[in-house]
C-alpha cells in the first residue's frame, strides 16, 4: 500500500448503516494507524438520522468496540476521531447537496480530492449519482496530475438486479462520470488469496504450462456459508443465491482462474482479460441449463419470517459451465454456493487429469488417484497441492498427501489487511484493478440471466431440498457423478 498526500475528503452516503461501522470506519482507521491516509483528510458521514459530529464519533467508536475490536487502537483513536464529521440529510433531495457542498467546502478550506462512497440500498444509487452530477460535485480536472484534484465514486453491490437493470444503471452513471471515476466494489476481490491468484499463476512457470485443457480435468469453485438467511429474508427471497453470490463473487473468481495472461499488471489489462473470459462462456439453451444446474432450498426456509410460503427462491445452486476458447475447450467449471451448509469455506479446486496409465495396483472400488490443487480463500487462507506417494513397506501402496502453504504460518495476522481496507486504499490511490468494470458486470449478468430465465420456464428443474448442515442436495453430487467426478472440500480440514 502507498500514500497519496493530497488533501482528501471521504463522503459516506448511508453512514448510519451496518457496513460503515463494521467495515468502512475500521478500514479507514487501520489506514490512518499505518500512516496511509493524507495528512489533511476528512471523513463525512451523510444520512437521514439526526446526529451531530459527536454522535457520529461516539457511534463509530462503539461500533468498532463491538464489531471490530481487533482493529481498535485505543491510543490512536483520539487522533482519528476529530477527522470524523456528520451531516444529516435526505440523499434524494436536491437541496441536500447544496448543504453538503457548503459543509465540504468549509472543511476542505481549499482544493481537495473527494471519494464518495455509496453505502446505501441499491435503489439510491441512481438518484445519488444523478444529484451529485447536477450539483457539480463530481466534475474533476481533465487529468489527474499532481496538481489536479479528482472525484471518484465507490458503488456497493448489488449492481443491478438483472442485465437490463445493470445496463440502465451503467447508463445513468456514465452520463455523469467517466469509467475511470467509477469503482464498483466486490470485496471478494480484495482477499489476499484472491489477489495472489495472479501471482500464483503468472509468476510461477511450473503451473502456467499445465494450466489448460491438456492437463486439467475440471475446476470447482465453492463459496459455502453455514448461516441461514436470518434477518435478510425479505431481501433474500427476492434475490436468491444466483443474484446474491454467483453474479458477483463466483463469476469473478472464475474469470481470475481462467483468464489469459494480461499484457501488463494494470487495471485495464487485467479487466480486459477477465471480460474476454466471461464472454467466452458457452451460451446454454434452456434444456442444457436444466440439465447442467441444480437449485435447492434448505429445509425450513419457507417457514422463515419474510419468505413466501410457496417460494421457489434457491438458497443453494450448482452450475456446470464451459469456456469456449483455445485454453479451456471441453473443461467443465463447476460452481456451487449456498446457505446453511456444513462449513464456511471459499475454495477453488483445480483437478488435474488422471494418469493415462496406472502401473500400480489399487483396489478396484477406488478411483484412480489424480492430483489436485486447492486454492483456499477462507477461512484457512493458503494453497495446497494433493500428490501421491508410496507408503513405507514392501508393498506398493499409494497415499495422498498435501504440500502446503498457509498464510498464518508465514505471515503475522496483522500483516494481512482486511478486504475493505485494501479496497479503500486502492480507491484513494486510483487503482481500479480489484474493482469491476461496467462491461464486466454486464457480461456476468448475461450468464446469470439465462439461468434465471430457464428456471422460470416450464422446463425448469425442480427446487429440491437439503438438510441444514449438509453439503447440499444429492442432486449436486449427481451433477458431477454423471462423469465419475465428485466435489472436493480440500480446504475444510486444513
């Protein structure tokens, strides 16, 4: 991380919400403690709650004590707190922006950069961006030189509800902002292990030559949660796992695993390759989607307050996708995610092909062992390679063992920044590598829209059930079992 020392103001819309207390203020405070915020900076909360500056400071301190105590440095908080300010207002009212502009001008007392963070419900994204534009609050100099000030806007997910709404939102923000001013956030991309995917692939010559259809049998991407929908039932029943997890997190992980080497390690080059990869995903017919997808609900979901009694919203899904390009032709990518599952884990399994000829004797009911690479994103961050070795003794008996790298074994926990800390720092630095571009958002939605449309057709696969605390429905295992494959959870026991 690096430091930009130009005076900077960070405006948080929806500042009284949970995200501000849980992630944004802790992330900014950590940057402050590390000396990575400018010498002159202000953080201005904006929301309808009638708070004063002191109220805001007290609430943010209480939030850190409750939600992020491990990030609270009590000795440095008194130096940080005076930089916190608050202005009550309605983000849908044009007059509120005149008041906000006046307050910001008073605080800045001269030229300053501005980062606007939209930590609000998605329905407020369009009016906030539009009104910022009408108030002249996002117009920046033509170039971001050392003397020019910049204006940037961070937009939380979800970015749209489907392809049409994402395209409409892109039109609105592009009418006001240049693409290089827009930072669409996906916190999964800021996890250290996700960022390390590019280094792992492109800085190690032992992997890149075999990262293709000639050596890889298939790829599995799993993002599993142990929690149920809880208090989010009203939102979740309108969204479901496809919109909540697949369109953003899983599609981004797929793109990073499968993308071609970028020409340079910069935002445009990396995002160009990610978009190319998503555009190469094979379009599926309704019949194919119904054969290659599983949708399910955990038992008891429809009894949750806020859920329709006849709801067909999926809390679990599994997909089989193919990327039609030279590298991946014929290699299936299996994606699964769900709530109320056995373990909280995010992992990528790269399953290599079986040995073409097995000269060693193995029991007839056991599969031929094949190597796999497990990329563990959480909770046991690291990588491990599954290989075969001979057990000691006269007989040739194979045993699967792992070669491991774990972050916790090599790095101190405090040296690994939290995802939002990384994203906030990158937005302040103008590094959009870990943020999603407009065409990338739309490419992902095209895939998810096709699946959701098929699920609404008369050929839709049934909504099956699974027991809370399991790994999902039997039909998900059958999806892989058709081709003698099975789900791996190589990161759970690490």
